[in-house]
C-alpha cells in the first residue's frame, strides 16, 4: 500500500505539471508517466490482490459461495497461482544469478572507467561470458551410475555409453525451479502447433466391480481432403491394432502410467508418445483414477488384458513419478510371471511418506501448495468415478478443511468403502 501511494503521488505531480503543456507534449508526458510508474503500480496491485490476507479471506468466505464445489475450485485456483508465481520468484532469488549480475555490473563499471567502453554494450557481453563459463564448469556434469556389477549390467552400461554422456540442461534455465516453471509452460505451448495426438478409450472392469477403468490408445488424426464438404471433421482413428488379427499382432506396446494428479494429455506423456509412435511403437495410457496407489490389482488387470488381446506383442511398462509406485508394487507381486519384457521408471516416487516430507520441509513453500492441489485433483477424480461411494458430497468438507497432504490422504482413505479382499485374503498391497 505504501509503494502504491508513493507511485500515485509521483504520477499526480507529473500529471499536474503537464496540465498547462501543449496537447502533443501532454500526450508524450502521459506516456512517460505510464512507462515510469505503470509496471510498478501493476505489480503492486497484482501482489495486493493475490497475497493480501484480507482479499484471501474474502475469496474463501463460505458465505459468499452458494455451492461448496465453487469454493473448492476457487481455493485451488488461488493456490495454483501463488505456487506458479512463488516458484518464479524463487528462481530469480538464485544466488548464482545474483552473483552473475553483480560481477557483470562491477566489470562493466571498471571497463567504463579504465578503458572508456560504453556500458550498454559492455554489460551484456560480460554477462553472457560469465553465464557461459558458469554453465560449462558448474552446470554441465557427467552422470553417476549405480548398478550391481554383474556381467550383463556392465555390458549394458558400456554399450549404452551412459557414463560418457554429459547432461546439458537448457542454458537459459538451468536452475531447477526455473525449469519447473518455464520449461513446463513451454512444453504446454508446444502443442499449439505440434501435430495433435488423439486417444480412443477402451473400458475394462476394475477388481471392485461395478467400477471401471480406462485404457487410452494413442493415434494420429488422418489427413483429410480439404476440397470435400465437411473437411474439418475428425477422421477415423489411424490405428490398425483392430484391423489385424490380434493373435498375429507383433508391434511392441508401451503401457504408460502418468504421475499424481496428471492425465493422458499432460505434455511429458504426449511428447513420449509422439517419440514412440514415430519409431513404430503402440501407446496405451492407463488413465488411473483411484487415489490408492498401493493396490496393484487394477494395473494387473490392465496388463493381463492387453497381453491376452495381443499375446505376440512385447509389452513394456513406463511410469512417471507416483505412477512408478504402482508399477513397482505390481512387479514386486508378479515377479517373473509378469508379461512385461521391460519396465522403465522415471523420477520415481518409491516412498510416499518420505517424498511428502521432503517436499514440505526441504523445498520452498510453493511446492507443498502444488502437491496439495494435485491431491485435490486425485480426490475429486476418485469420488467422481467410484460407483461404490454413496454420499459424494461428504468429501467436500475434507478438501476444504485439511491442508496437510499426508493427513488429507489418511482421512480420505478412511472415508472410502471397505476394500474388497483378493483370493489370498489380502488387499493387493
């Protein structure tokens, strides 16, 4: 508020000084005032609207919402906005970036004083030079490989040249927080011009009927003759896994398992699907919706269903983040009886309790908000699809009241219907 008042007083003084000026000079003066105080005033207003406790209390006042669903949605939007802006500000707070700017400014001042260089040309040159040196000597690194020293594992590591491949992140966003925000936004914008990937959904039963689960087969849309009427309509799916005899289908199939709160259209999954489809692989996305990753019986049904349908096709399981937990749980129980010939785990979460603890204690405050928002997505999706839940409105208060992700999951699990035991009397855990 103090910054806004100072900006307002400065703008009013300049505006008063221009009242007696000619129209052209007055117009130029207003532009100068807007350029000088406009960005600062807009930033102060944005921060006041998004981070003021008074405004936050008004937005989340239950008396001003007719429906609890609107309150939940508004709360999630507010938390997501704070998380994105906070992560961006945290990236700018980087000590490396701050030191680069200070050193570049000092060298520019010295060069201007001693050699008479123009500052507007010297500063960018020194900044880019220091940036390149830090990137080369502190950011680029070789991977550290940990594996059991068997003959086969050593052969795979040497043939793949894993130890010789250096990691070169994008030079303009090598900070992990900058990558989280900036690169995710770019990956979403990529699909505005990239060839779209579509899905055909296959529905199979869950282990706890009457619930159902979904397998989404990825395909590209066919080329359409624009000279014919109705040329903008979607064409028939370009997949031949139904055209050929299922018993003779031999093209490898990748079963993709997305992360917590994600879906089949998340950019990292679509990019992986595009790469695999270019190389002749088939993509089947398991769009799981149950917020119970420790139960691997549904994943077993998905893998067995695809294997029975295409017995000659090699199956590969690829999972990200929280999806790794389900895949590892399944492999631990299936063992050598699994029809999968390979399994790939990317950024795997193998211990949920430890992962939540690390996010809430070791990272900046924006990541717990993002984790809480993803947990809300999982709960709403579970409640919407679980046909065994009778009173679905009972979960609205849980989302509004509990702000700790681990306690939220524990309370949510206790409110679910009693799980159905398997043949051994267990619950798939």
